[in-house]
């Protein structure tokens, strides 16, 4: 990903209208889970068992990622075979290493085999992965994203593929050799910069932000809806589906447990700030956390320091959710009232039985 700086004038009433209590609770049926492939908490067979539990309990979706480890769509196919109703999201497939046609035929195949349960998440990934793993220049990710979405949608509609863009020029008029189950298969975009968010409001069914501060969801909704307006789409055409760093604690957790959970949750946040280029640090700085970001970046310069310990309580509170099931749901309610539609929580760690108990307790809290 890359930093994007764009001022978007949007007329507002000076505040975001808060949702009613009933409306804010509708998100509870759309809570998903993230089990990113590079970070699976155990062997793949155990992960599949945990996903089966999530499916049986009624969680809305499960999302898998990839970087330079396990291949994404092979793992999604495994989950298609062992689940019955849960949606399965690619979170995300990068827009460089596979062509739009390959992605379209892949998700159309999986969607057919799953009975219409696939969501395609697209994003640029990052310059290091794209250039030093895939060996492809990391160029114009926002423009490239638009071309991918337009080509993929053309293929999924069963139309002849004739397309002229900056990156792709396709003249022969090939058509997919089977009819996709859904021409409107959902496409979500890993967007957080202003230009990419505006474009996502025009072309995407949802966005997948990471570490977006919780007091800025209204700002994201405004940009997405402005993009929708520019494209002639109705407001709220793009769902906000954030990846949420979360730790679900036992009801009897003490302060020592909570301190350990905070440090655990701070570790990936510190990594994103210090080791994932400038994108996340600039996004957080743009939203008022520049001083906190600088402290974390400084900690990375000293081998004798743990960068996670440099994450301030305020920054962690704004970007992560830690607590008992009831506390987690209370905070999710607040996020939903501010604009979040489909929160995607990290798959809990532990044994299959432990994860099952945690997911069951959280679902009970969501259903109360």
C-alpha cells in the first residue's frame, strides 16, 4: 500500500447522526472472523475444525489472507468443503501476482462449488511483497485496482471481455466458458487512503480497513458515500468491514490477564507501524496519533526494547478490542453506531475446545 493525500470536500451537517439502538445491533448478525494464513494458531487441520465450529455457531464469514506463505485459494477451497453456510472471504488477493481473468475464474469456480458463499477481497498488498517476492513493479495501486474490478465484473457478468485501460488492453472478446453462479459476487477492497476510499465508494461492495481509529468511522462513511454519489449509487453501497485486533478474555480474567492481553494486541500494531512501510504510520498520524506513532518507530531502532510496550494505551484503545465477551460486544455496539457494518475479529487462539468455548461465549453475548 502507499500513502495517499487528497482533500475531499463533503457537505455534512457538522456531525454524524448516530444510529438508533436497534439499527446499531443489526451488525451482530454480520460478525466475521479472520484466520490469516501466515498467522494460523496451529496446524491447518485444526484451523479447519475451528472454522467448522464458527460455521455451526452462526458467524457470518471467515477470511483468509496470504503473503509469502500458504496459497490463498487452495485454503479457501478446503473451507468450502468442510463448511455449510459461512461466507468465505479472500482477504486479500493482491492485484499484481494474478491476472484479473485468473481471479475471476477462480472465485467464480469457488462460488459455484460453495453455493454462493465467496467474497473477493482485493488490495495492493505492499511494495516489499510485490517487488521482492513476486518481482513485479509496485505501480499505481489505485488505478490498477479499478481496472481489476472492472475486468472481473465484466467476466462475472458473462460478457465478452473487451477492455482498454492503462494496464490491460483486451480485444479478442473471450467469455468465461461457464455461467457464474452470481454476476454480483461481492468485491471488497483493502482501502484506507482517501483516494482509494473514494474510488471504493464508486466500485466496491465493501472495504477492509486495518487499524482505523474508532472515532473516525464516520469520516470513512462520508468518503465512501461521496464516491457512491459520484458513481450514481445509493448511499451505503459499500460496507465497512474492518479487521479487528481482538482478544476475548474469560469472564474471570484478572488485571494480570488483561495486561498480557494488551501487550499481545499491541504487538501486531507495533509491527504495522514500524515494519509495514509508511502507510499505516501516515494514516494514524493523519488521524491525530503522530506522537504515539513516533514513539513506536523510535522503539524499533533499539534492539533492547520491545516495540509493543511503546504502544500507548490511547492508541491501543482506539484500534483494538480487548475484554470479556460482553465487553467486546459493548465496544462493537459503539463501533457499529459510528459506522461499522461487518466487524471481522481475529480467530481466538488455543485448542479446538478452547476456541469453541470462546466463540460460543461471544455468540451468546452477540445474541443477548
